[in-house]
C-alpha cells in the first residue's frame, strides 16, 4: 500500500474551506466513538451493511459483520460499517426491481461520499447483489462482494423442503385441490426455517454464483449456507482481502470486463440459473460500458451444457451444491470455454485460481461436461414479431413438448384482470392455449413484477394440467418453473407488439428457431396500432416513482436508469 493511496479518515474531507480544520473536526468526532489514535491512523474499509427487519435473508448479518470487522482489523485496517437501502424480496410493493436502482444509487453515493479506501459489499437477497455491484462499479473504489448464503432445507412428512420452488409446487397443489388448508398451513411454517436466501438456484443464489464467476468474490464462497461456520470464515477472509485491495488498483472496472461478463454468462447457463440474472448482469455490465447481446447469449447457450442438478431444474438444493464443490466445480468443468486470463479480486487470474483448486466434485450434483444434465444451456432468447428486441425462456425449467407449436391467445390486460379471471370457471381456456399477460413490464405502473409465472387456471389445474405456454413482459422468480416466456421487449406500456395481442389470436412458438411470432397480418396490426393511439407510460407526480418513470430503460438494457449509465 502506498502513502499516496492510503488516506484513511483523511480521504474525501468535508468542505469547510479549510482542509486542516476539516480533518481536525472529523478526527475529533471519530474519537467520540472510542477509537484510539492508532486505530484512526489506519486505512479505512467501509462495509455496506444491509441488515433490515424487512429482509429475512439478512437476519444473520450482525454475526457476519463481526467476522468482517475481525478480518479487517487483523489485516491492519479500520472497519466502518454504513447502512444502505436493503431490499427484502417479498416485503416490497409493487416489486423489488423498482427499487434496485435506488439501492445502487445509495450504495454508489455513500461509497463515494465517505472516507473509505475500499469497501465490502454485504448483500444476498435477490436485488441487493446486483444493486451493490452496479453502485460499486460506478463509484470506482476497490470493492469486494460478500453474500449471506442460502438457507438450509426444512422437512415435511419426510420430504426435504426449500424456499421457494417447493413453495410454488405446493401452492399449485393447493390450487388444484390436492392439498388442503391444514396442510398448506403446515408447509408454510416449514419452507423457510433458517436465515439466508432461497435454498434453490433462484435469483439470489444465481447472482451469488455470478459474482464469484465475475471474480468479485473470494473463491468458493458463493454457495456456503448462511448458518454454516464457513460463512463466518468467508466473512473474515473477505475483510482481510478488502484491506489487501487498498492501493492495488483492482477496482471493479478492472475485474468486470467484457471477458469476465462472458464467463459469467457461461456459468449462468451451466447452472440453469434465474432468468432475472439476464436483466441484472446486463445492468451491471452496462455500468462498465459493456453491452450484452441476446444473440450472443444464444450462441453461448448452444455450446454450454447444464451441469447443476438443482431445483427448480433438478432435484437438489444449494446446501448440496456447496458440498458438491460449488461454483469452482462448475468453472473447472467448463474451463475450456472460459477466458482464463481474467483478473479476479484476489489478484490472480481465473486460470491461476482454477489451477490451484483441485477439490473433490460430487457428480450427482455437478455433472461432468462429458455427461451433462442437458447438452445445451438453461436459458434461450427468442425474437420475432411479438418480441423484436427479444424475450427469454428458461428452457431447462420448461416442458420440451411445448417448445414447438401454435396456440390460441387467452389475454389478460393487467395483473388485476388476471387476478379477477384466472380462476373463473367460465374462463374460455384449453390446455393448448397460450396465456398472455399484458401491462406488466418495466414501463408499466407495476414496474415489471415476478408475475410472468401465470398460474394454471383452476379449471385446468384441477384436471391435472401442470404446464402451459405463458407469455408476458413481466419477470419470473428464479425459483419458478414452467414454459414461461418473459421480458418481451418492447413492453406493453411502451407500445410494443404485445400491446396489440387480442383474445383468439394465434401465436407461434419455435424454440428451435428462437422465434415467437404473432400471426396476424401487417394490415390488422397497423389497424390495431392506429386505434390505440400514442402510448404514454404512467408517471407519478413526485418522488422516486417519478424518477423511475422518467429514467427507466427496457429489459434489453437491464432496466437501469438512463442517467446512471456511462
């Protein structure tokens, strides 16, 4: 560490027009917290701390914070935590995505404004990790990610349960009438039994794996369960590494590059990860001036097998993935397809990291590349007259029998319309119809919620129908499954083709041809568009909602804000 880069509390002085006075006053106030002169002379490590009573995923963060501080102090730094916005996935209305950019702004500005030489990003719940990586990239200070880790599984009648794929599975059974009120209440109390993020390869676990694949995290730490002692050891090691970053020049822009982003996409495809990760990784990359091409995603998907046997696309849980070798095991299996010269946060290249990692792999959980679970990647982008800028299908969680064909559109023009009619016994719907949800994209008043997992109409679910083709401009939870086409772009509220779908229209899906098309004539489409007139997405009168509406970008640009991109 050079004297020029280590400034500790002298970094970023408050402007009183007198730097010496500013430092004198700052140190005087810092002394009120009981620090000695020796501690105040150390380089400072900020800790972006997202513990919240509205975020069950982060319940164990106080203990993790102590471990991070222990590591920072042991390495010669002064740890100073600071609060930021925390996004508890199921506690936010209308949806957590609406507030991801707010959290990224909070993180960026507090990193930049406060006197820290490096920063530890403590996150975990779905939107927290992308928000922190976006903010840290824009702030430009050395940063390292630490995640909270996944929950352990619960038990119900001898069966392991894990949030939230099993939540959805049992809820579907409850809707179909095969699980009664008493049992669904029992299950509710057994799904989420420890602190941590969802126990399956949902969005939180996916983003943790992506952070490790990008090189922004201590290797081997993405999948450690929240309640495992290794999680605290990882926190301590992260604190030590944060001190080591000071003066190294290893800022996030040196780690998150076009090559490391492509590595992360490979890992996303190999783990059968969440569709949400496409939006988040696009936003993260966008802060570094890197654009993700959905056509390139398809090329990578065709040459990257699914290797991880985890719910919702397999049988196991995150605790099994950790025991099986975690992200390192996946990276080693696909290393011939990776850019091994990418720099990681610890100072070694990805190739050097993998050469030093020859751990045991449980091939029941992490398959070998020679014998993959599926020969192609878990996600695929679709294009066509219904999605000119693309849509996403998680094919590894879908019914292959539905991949090629046509269906009659059964249209819901809003979330409210869907809620009111989906279980109507008089709903005109058949198993081979395509369910279509409009006005649930990023420009809508609902701000792109995880509503794309349209429930099977009760009249069909009760007859044993478990999957149908479903289409929307919404998102889907990473814990969900089914033949669900998402992120249709442009969205309804901005006047995309989805806005002009009507009941009875024919829609053609061809996963083989990467196509999703609305089968109406150009003349009919033009007639409907002319009748609709100009589209004006809703804009609230004040506050963050107004800022969101004025600055939000489409799913193809990661739903970031225009003014936050470089």
